[in-house]
C-alpha cells in the first residue's frame, strides 16, 4: 500500500545530508510506526529506496527521514537530494520494521556509524521517552558530517550519547572492545552504519561471546556477489510444478517474472527481507545481508532477489 505525502520541509542536516519532513496533504495522522522502522520512498527516475524513519515514534502526523548524498551509489540518494523539493508530493510505502527494539531487553546499547544514525535516533527517542536505560555511541568522520547534533544535545539524551569523530583526538575515539566488554549480560546491541563498521562491531561482539539473540543490526546497502562465476540452475514452483531456468546474470525474481510469477520485492539487494521465500528442496547459495548465519545454514528460506542455488534444482514454496 502506498500513500501520497507532501514534503513540508527539506533542510541541510549536516555536510552531504538532507533531512525531509513528510506529512499528509490534509495534515491528518499517518500510520503508526515503531523505532527502527523504514519506509519505501518512490523517487523521480523510477527509483524506490528504503529510508529509516528518524523521528519520534510518538509523533503521529509526520515522518522524518535523512539521506546522505552518495555519488557512488545507485542514483536514489542523488535523485532525492537533487530532484525532490519542499512542497512536492511523493509516494511512500507504509512503515515496516525489520530492526525493532527487543521488548524484553533490560538495557540497550545503540551504535551508529554515519548516516546509520537514522533508525538509532528513533530508538533513542523511544527509549528516552519510555525511561528505559540505554547508551548510545555515534561515530562519524567529523563534526561537520554529523547529523542531529542539536537534537542529541537535548537533556533527554546528553548524558547517554557519546560522539566519536575520526578527525578528533584519541581521548574521544570509540573503544569498541571496551564498550562491549562493559555492557551487562542483559544488554542488547543495535548497530547500523557502513558495512565495515557493522562487521567490525558484530565480529567483536561475537568474539566477546555475545549471543546472537542479543545482536540486532540492519545493513542498508548490500554487497551482492557479482555474476562472473554464476551457473544456470532450475527453480521449480511447488504449487504448479512449473519449472523455470535461471541463467547466469539473471536473478530468480527476474526469471520467475518472465514466466508470470511475481514475488513481492523492495530493495532487490538482499537487505530488506521482503522477498523471503521458503525453500522446500535444494541448497540455496545465499547472497543476502538479511538472514543470519544460522538461518543461512538451515537453508529453509532464501532471498530470490539476489541469492542463487548450489544445487541444480531449487523447489520453492510458491
Ligand atoms: S527484495 Fe529486499 S531482500 Fe529481496
């Protein structure tokens, strides 16, 4: 389901980062969301991109997103920076949350790298309002590239948020190992940011013995393996028995679509989980960033927008 919203405010949040406030044209309430949720944003040029909601979940009449202009990206961030203006009407999807706070956790450790602060900020807003203990570390290249500095200076956050700038002194550098080691066994960890940052955080947490259920993360860009060594395989549709050949360089989604079988997608990069499909037989070759290592090893589900097959045939629950 999509909604039409008005860009009521567009502003420079930090160097290279624009903020957008979206409201219904009649200023009525928008669908509720929980901290960590994202929306699909339909952009000029036919792009559909996912952006985390960075406002307070208690604010029901507006959504806020912030976008880093990425000249090396796939074009979505340039389109929203350059072609979306204050006053424009745009289409968005309703909020979905694949990165929720754990309601059972007693403490929360929030780690943000760069523009990965957007879902983390919404979590901080929610936890501060609920009076739930949390600690937040926000790592960026420099203070000029740091979004939401003023908002995080609010007394609700000041004591709980620490900034770490790459270009500042060693006394404020982020000591990941020490921060993780100091957390209690009841603490849950949430991390969002550039892939290298997230991988470093998760590797250190696992090395320190953090259980998987205490680790929460959201990759917002994918590293989908290139097609150079891919081989063809066959996908069979359990409900109809139809068989579809997936040649090298073609995704399962695209091959199925050619045969009239539509699977709902969103990111098409193995990040969001929208296309997740049950595998009844065969061995997937996972290329996504969504499933955990355990889920990949179990082989029960795979992401047909980017993953392939190790076995000659995959039978899908479609
Ligand atoms: S469409 Fe997002 S994981 Fe496949």
